């Protein structure tokens, strides 16, 4: 059978699996079957004992929803506004690196699905499609996630490219001065790019469609930085990863972040905040949005869950900035709890990556459809007709 026919057959099989998925956990199971183990566990895993990873989802159960009945819920409006951008429901897509590890279309597929769902897509510096490619593919609102690199000229270049490509906002990640100890990747032999070694051969054979798609698509690269190395190395991902690793700057301070905010001169979010003190500092230097995040548990283990840190940060920030919570969101009820605790919206990463691994663009669309459907239904059951009505009166800590 010719390769195009195999891919078409696989797409039909993927569509059948997606129709049977009722929630994000179902998508995770399908992704685990369809993506080779090193790539799946890179997506699914976290640092060291993965205590924080478990807390991110588990701690949502610490809060109870308090519904109001006999309310006219004939019309539910889940729309909201994040940094001046109206979105269809209060879920936006987090920046995730190297999305082509999970499906050959990577960030382009994700950004198209986000635009179709009427929400924001955040492109990672570590993306495998460029700022300009994603801008061309995505007709919806876009953010670009950025770091303060040692080479400040690279930062300046990114800002200029994002302005030219009409990105709405920048999102500065501040919790990655060095990479966390992700032991699952060491156990599975995860490499970037994936290598067809004797150790990994059997697993790739068990995933022939993923393997053939990876082998026959364009060379795997970190598209936003490839031009910064020698021409001969632009498709050498080991060189690019080494280059990025050398660019992470352990001397970065709040002054550097403030300079970046002034240089961008537009909507600006800071991601990776877990304490009231850091939230206040971020607002003081001009951030318009605080993203409460522990990097999905992939950096320092044993830190607070994002939902656990949220109330303190909301109280510290007040109305000086919007607050988004990132980490552990798997259900519409998770979104409602976050909104009731003061978040403007939620940011999801793994939830849509499971969809990407399960079925490419259609899988991401399925993940977003699941979350939006749950949000709307749960708002109705809670007795809230729009996002503004979801206040602290509708939630309490479990006794």
C-alpha cells in the first residue's frame, strides 16, 4: 500500500478514536497509543518525583462549587476578554516547545484549531514552525512566548518579528533559567531530535505512521532560531538545542524584564509566578497579565500547585493586572473553580497536546470542543449565565 494511502487510512482510524473520546483523559489514552513512548512521556512527564505534576490536577478537588438553582439559564455566554482580546471561552493555549514531536504538523495544526475555536494560541520560542509561518496559518489572536536571553540582540529581533507579524502580546517565561531534572526522559531515552537507534527501534516500529510521517516531513528544526547558527547546522537540532541552552541567562533580573516590557510597548504577560511577592514585582514593572504557573511541574518539584497559589496572587495583584492560571486543567469544572477564585482565564498545555498526539489538528479541535462544552454545561448547572457572574460566592474550600 502506498504511503499516502496509509496516512489516509490512519486519519480515518484517528477520527474513529476521536469520536469515542468523551474527555481529556480519553485523549491522553489515545495519544499514548499513537505516539512513541519517548515522545509521549516527554509530553506527559515532569521533574523528579512528579509531586507537583500530581498536585496540579489533584488540588482542584480541594474546592467545592456552590450552585444556585431556579435561575434562567436559557442562554449561556462563556465569552471573556484577556488583555483586550475577546475570546469564545475562558481557555487559551499555552506555549509548548517542539510540538512536531507529537504530530508532524505541530504548531501550525494547533494554531489553526485555536483560531477555529475562537481563542488565543501562544507560540513557543522553541517552536518547530517560525513566527511568520504560524502567523500565516493562524487567523486568530496570537501571543509569542519569549525568554530574556544572553544575546539581547536575539530578543530585540524576536520583538521586531512579532510586531511585523501582528502578534497581540508577548509572554515572558521566567522559571527556566536552567532545565529541571526530568527523569522520565532519561529512562525512555528521549532525544531531540528523535533518533532511530537500536534502543528506540522497536518502539518506532510499533508506531509506523508516526515514524513515517516524521521521516517524510520537512527536517525537524527549531525554526525561530535556526538562522542564528552556521548555515550547515540550521537543520542540526542538537546544535540548535545546545545554542538555546547556552542562551539561558542565570543573571536575569526584574530590571531586564522591565526593559523588555518597554521595548515591546504592548500587552505583556509574565509566566511562571507562584508567590505574591513576584506577582507584585511583575505588576510594578508594567506587566498587564500574571500567569500563575509551575511549568507543568517540569522545573522545581514540590512547589505549590497553580490552583493552590492562585488566591494569594489574586489578592496581591487586585485590579492592577489580569491573572491567568496554568496547570492541571482537565475539566470544565476546573475552569469554573479558577474563575471563581479570581482568574480571568485558564491556560492549557497538556490538554491540547494529548489531542495533537491523538489526532493532529482534529485532535486539538476535539480537546477544545470538550473543554468548551463542559464549561458551558457547568456554567448552566452552577446557575451562572456569563463569566462575570462566576465569583467567590460560588466556591469554597472543602471541609
